[in-house]
C-alpha cells in the first residue's frame, strides 16, 4: 500500500467561501458559475464545479474578502486546474486550482 505524502507548501483551511468561476467548458464554450470553495490556501483552492472542464484549464476566479483581511472587497485571480475529482454531490466535481498572478503572461499553442 502506498502512503500519501502531502507535499503542499502551504496548509489548506477548510472553508466554504462563495466563488465566481469563469472559463471554457469541455466544448470550448464560455461559462460563468457561482459556486463555493471546499478549502483554500495562499497558493490555491479546491472548489465544487458543475460545469465539465479539463485539467490544465485556466479559470478566472473572484472571491469576496472581509474588509478586515483585504483592502479590496473582491479578490480576483487566475487559477490553473491541477486536478479534477468526483464529488459527493450529484453532477459536481472537486476541482483543485493553483492561483497564478493575473498579470503573468500565458502562452499556448495555436493548434
């Protein structure tokens, strides 16, 4: 039996925050879904998502922030989908994303 070793740099905190997710689904169609987080860390989050997507997808994420934590009421970032797992909820997946700086250049093939 293989033992799972958690190699995350930052500890995740279990919290159900509302999250607005925008991106492209499996068919290449734009979607806009309001959902919630399962857990978050400074580097990423696990969110529940009903829209089918694939690993490697880049998503636009908006999370409301308490004024005691952040000066802006909404934290907007880009997340790279690292993993997709089945969820205990019907027609939903657990999607693990790593936050990326919004201003970071993104390169992709022209295929």
